[in-house]
């Protein structure tokens, strides 16, 4: 039986980065971009038990609030992980290396909930830039080929913009 999960999306900073706050019994923050006060206010207002932070990649707009949140509560930060299955804060998470936007890009697949948090790897109808430091078009294409093998009904939660599904991207995203 899959427990009910709660998720909030906070748009942070000038680039409107999506910071995700997901909770079962314990709470995970995915990509605390900036606006630490905004993120901490949600934790306090909803009386959440912040337990860990996941980082999809290390661009400033995804980690800008990390230090301030760790000052608020020192929790485990998951970054630079190897591919594989992990239990983090009560969630079963598959970590998938999705190089291309950056060489450290990770996707977090919550199979029990059919959700992927992809950072700037995939956007609705597009993909993240590959022309910045450590980016690579060839690596991005290999990562897309890898992601295409997952359940087509998987909901993709990007680092910016609206959620989409894998099926929608396969059918309409020219990079797929």
C-alpha cells in the first residue's frame, strides 16, 4: 500500500525555479533555489518534519537557499549520488544520472508515485541548455534515451515551468 504524499511547489528567485517540498511522515526539499525564508515559512506553517534535501544539479538557481536552510535545520543533503535505489526519508527513490545540462545532473524517480524530479534536464516541450560548463548535447541525448524506457504515464516535474508527462514529451518534444 502506498501512503498518501503531500507536495508543495514554491517558485523561487528571478528565474522562478521550482522548489519542491514533499512529505510522507518526513519532509524532503528538492532544489532549494533561493528565497530561503519562503521555504522555511512553509516548513514552519505546515509544521513539517524536514529530514533531507535532494539536489538535482548545482547551478545557483537550484542551490541558492541551501546554506540558509541548513542553518535553520542541519539535515542530510543528497547530491553526487551513484545511480541506484535508495530509501530517503521514507521514500523509495531511484537515482538516475541524466548528464547533459550538467555533468552532475540527477533525476529522482519516485516509482511508488510515478513521479520524476528532473531539474533542468527536461522541460515541458524542451530540454535544458547544454552549452554551459560541463554541459553536453551528446550526453543529453543519451540521458533522454535512458528516460524514454520508463513508464510513459510518469509525471515529470522540471526545475522551471509546468509539469508534464513522459508520454507527452515523447509525442511532442522534438528532442525526444
